């Protein structure tokens, strides 16, 4: 009897695997293709902006157009990532198909005219929108639609950064703080891997990073292969990364709330926001904080790539990128937060490394993933992302940085629809109201 039951279980698992392989194929194909188009357009408009610096002067008007477009035909598509997460938590009106083209076009516009934004939000919204469309065409039930939406998140994230394993775990981890449900594990992994393959098939290349630092074994405990002084520095830096993550999340929500509270005309909000970006660019006499910030037009200056080196990044560059980003995204423009978070974390890691006498490339890498981990409450996904981007040699430091940043970021996060399943510390939850003290 047990033998037969075992055989039937494995047969059911095989059937389940084949079912989801078939279901995620169209998700991966469409999302991978759309992300490839998005990344191509992003590179193109970045080059155009670098060659035509006067485009920055049109940023306020570009913001007005974005706000008008969403007000005219966007409907609930403007809710972005939070709408997708809400639909996964509690199915309602669905994710509109228009979300994909709207977010793609408006993000490209934001970058063309110099807004400081990222790309993960766009990729996730493309993934969620197309997954909802496919679920509707196939008439899937609520449970399967929920999983397919998660595969859309995984596909978008995995393809846009070239990190499919991190993308799969991110989709499982981002929905609720402190809890992962494994029912979508295989579908998310299949979707992320296939979408990344599709994206790469179009010739898309992702930025390569490297950590030259090599670990030296401790003379006291050589079998442990850890430098204890460096370990302490990493722990201190991780706490700072977590605090900055919390600051970014809170000020992002605050800017958006205050702008709507004190500026009654919705079209004035992007006008003011775009004008502030122009003013700050002139005050700092630098365009390094516009756009993605992965590289600069000259190769010199402050960027994510240069944060892994000595001499290009200044002490407060991380703070300036934070300010540029919260103004951009909080005042009507579109895009993601994650690539700016990479910049903020890497630049902050560079600064801390110089102050503490630690390896610059290692701390830049740790800041890159840890600030992101704290802001999104996804420490496992970010640890795996570190392995996919920088190699697995320093995985212990990745984990320490991401886990500690996760705790010290508190319960703030960039996604307001993220649920709190398990509080981060004992005594932080009010058992009567199930709220965080």
C-alpha cells in the first residue's frame, strides 16, 4: 500500500511539474521579450540623454505628461507593484493589461529626460500584467492565477538583472515579511530561468562586477578561514546599511504623501519635482545622479561600477542619489527603486570601507545587496543575488550583511502592500491587535 501511494505521489508531482512548465512557457517568452525590449530602449535613451544634455530641461513637462497619461487611461495601473501584490494576497479586480505598455513607456520617458529611477519596478509590472493576461485567457482558477502572478514577478526580476535564482526567491519572499510559501517555488524558478534565457537570446548583456579581494585565514583559527577584524567591520557596515534602507523607505513614502498633501494640483507635483532635479543638478554641477547610475558618460565620476574602485565616489554621493531618487519617484515619475538602491548601497559601502580600512570592492558589493535587502525585506533573495553577481567566494559576508540589514531596517519597506507575517524581533508585535509596536 505504501509503495503504491509513493508511486501515485511521484506521478502526481510529475503531472504538477509538467503543468507548470507548460503554463510558465508563455509567461517567460512574453516577459523575457518585453524585458529585452525595455533594456534595449533604456540603453538607447540613456545614450540620447548623454548626447543631448538639454533634454534635462524638459523633465518637468515629461512628468506632467506621465501624470496626464495615467489619469487619462491608466485607471488602477498607476498602483504598480503594490497592485500585483494585493492581487496575490487577495484577488480582486485583476491586474490590467495596460499596465505593461504604460509602465514601459513612462519609465523610458523618465530616463530619457534625466529622472533618477530604476528598472525592477517596470520589469515586475510587465511580468504581473502579462501573467494576469495569460491567466485570464486560460481561465485559470484563483489559486493558479495567484501562482502565475508570482511567476510573472520572478520572470521580470530574473530577466532584468540576469539573476534568475534571486528572481525566483524574490517572488516567494517579497509578499510577506518573515514568511515564504513554497507552493510557487518550482513555477517561479522555471519562469525566472526561462525568461532570463529568452532575454539573453536577444543579445542583451548585463553589467559584470568582480570582487578582487581574497580572504586570508585567521592565524588563530586557520580552519575557520575568517578575518575577525574584517568580520566586525562588516557587521558595523551592515547595521548602517539597514538604517539607510529604512531611511530610504520612509522618506520615499513621506515625499509622496507630503507632495499630495501640500500641492493640490496633481500636474504641479511633477513640475516641482522635475524642477528640483534640475536645480540640484546645477548646484552639484554633476549629472552623475540622473538616470540609472550604473555608469557615466565619460566612465569617470560617481556610478555603481566606479563604487568598486578607489577615488571616483565621494563621501555623500550615496545621499545625493537617495535624494534624487525619492524626488523622482515620489513626485510623479515612473520606474523602479532597486537600481538606485544598488547605487546608494555601493557608494555607501565605498565610503564606509575607506573610513574603516576595509576592502573597497567587498564593502561596495555588500552595500549593493544589503541596502536592497533592507528596503525590500528580502534577505535570502539578496544573498543569492550576491552569489549570482559577484561569485560565491564571500557568501558568508553576503548573508551577514543582508540578514543584519534586514533586521535593522525595521518593518519599513518600499512596498506598502507587503504584509508582516512574522515580526523581526520578539516583543515587537501587539498580540491583541496583531500590529507592530
